[in-house]
């Protein structure tokens, strides 16, 4: 499937207006559309490979969750982007569709504070349970004293 064909499928099935450049299709979706659109991307576009997931703290605009999904046979790359409302750090989990989302969602939760609703085991993965805050957030105090890791 080409990127142009993928754009038409997403437009028709999801009501989302994607953008594409070369083999990269970008879908900006609301958090409530996160799982349904990811299901269409997996089942209809053949994007079986979950490459990565992360988030960006835009400070005044809030957090944005990004996910890269790929159809390796057709060299098609789909980027899901969801802007979370300011003060809201909740996004539906993709672990039911992609097993590879498990630890990446936990890392995003640990370092940026995004809660993935429906995640089977959402707990810290890199930092200790007693760690306060989320170090990749713009509002995290970097001069805060902490116990050195050993």
C-alpha cells in the first residue's frame, strides 16, 4: 500500500485528515480516537510493527503523545500524534493492539507522567517507587536534591 492509498483509507474509515510526505503518513487525532485509529492502521494498513512511543512536553500547550507504526512490507510509516489537553495527562493504552507498547508506555508514564488508561501494569520502570515527579517535564525542578542511584 502506498502512502497516498493509506491517506484515503484513513480519511474514509476514521474521518481524520492525514498529511503525508514520501512514505510517512501523519495522523493528528484526539485522545479518544487513539485506539480506534491505531486499530485501523494495524488492520487496514498492515502496520504490524510498533516502532516507538514517546511524549513531548510543550509547556504551555500541554503534552503530546507520539507513536510510530510501520508496514515493513510496503515501506509505509504512520505517525500517530495526539495533543492532550493542558492539565490532562491521560491517553488510552495501545497494549491491547501492540504488545511492544507495554514498556514504552511505562517509560512515558515514568518520565513524563502520561497515564495510559487501561494499561495492564502501569508503574515506574526506570525510577524508584519513591521518586517524586517526572524528570522530562518542563515543570520538573532540576535543582531538587535527590538520593543518588547506586
